[in-house]
């Protein structure tokens, strides 16, 4: 990722949140998850827990692994947080240079891509493979092949790496942690508590790692290998 934000840029973003300068907060009606997407994400959370059990049992990487599982891939309704993130970005894009918002922008793109890929996969599992209340590894892998979107899945993996490295860069910048803490109370009072909590948990998890190269590199390597094995028809693509 080029032209990453500076410490001043990052502090400026959080100052806007603390002062509610993106605009008045707007509550959104919960969309909920469709039963098939909820089932898919429950299965995916379990699979990721198995694939990254070494991270979950690592003192260094456990907070980041839990953040990914609970805040990014959980079978939960993130409608309010996602709407807040987009509104926050739209509000700041009028006041700050793109350099200051590149991590937020890439994060939104990754979320939109993931939502679309999950919806398509859930549809394939239900309509093409007759999935009802359980998913097997064979069905999941076959669903990938039915969707036939290898390039998009590979792009998704690479986007995780790009966004993660952007966040890792941000947490190393001076004063970002201070600015985030100062934003806590004003953000809550203005109604931005879901977004603030998400930012705080992500910051804490990445800060705890003291460098995310190994974490992100392992994710990219393992997920690419699993993807290749699925499309190669390996009978046990997750046994890596």
C-alpha cells in the first residue's frame, strides 16, 4: 500500500470522530443475517478457529485472531457498524486527503467484497447442493467450485493482507493511541460507540502483536494454499 497516512493524518481522523464532525449519527434498522448466511459464517468461524488454532493459543497472536473471528467473520449483524464506517468515510472524504483515509477506504472495499462472495456462496450451498442446517467440508469446497470465482477469492485474500498492513502501520504511528483514547467518550456521547469500539479493539489487537508481518503472511499463505487445493479438487483441502 503506497502513500500511507502519517501520524498527523491518523490523529486528524480520530479528532473528527471525537468531535462528531462526520455529522450527526444515524441509527440504522438491523438487517439481520439470512439463515443461510448465518449458517455459512458459523461454519467459517469454526473452520478458521481450526486453521489458526496456533494463533489462538499464542500469547502474541491470540488477541488479533480473536478480533478477526469476533469482529470480522462472526455470524453477527454488523449493519450499524458498517453503516457508521461508510458514513464516517463519506464525511471525512470531504475534509481530508485520500492519503489520510486509504486504510478506511480499503477496509470498506474488503467488507463489500466479502459480503458479496458470502452471499453467492450461501446461495450455491442452498440452491445447488441442498444444504439446510449443516455444512460439510465437501459441500463447502464444492460450493467454491460452483461459484467459480477463483480470481475474486484470491483478490479477497490479498486485500486482507493490504488492509492488515495498513492497520499495522497505523498502530505504530505516534499519538494514534492517545487520539483514540481521547475520542472514546465524545464518540460514545455522539452515538458512534459501535464504530469506536471496533476501532479500539482492532488497535489493541494489532498493537499487542508488536508487528503483524508473521500474522498476515501466514494468513495469506494458508488461505492461498487452501484456495488452490479446493479448486484442484483435493479431497482434504483444509488439512494443511
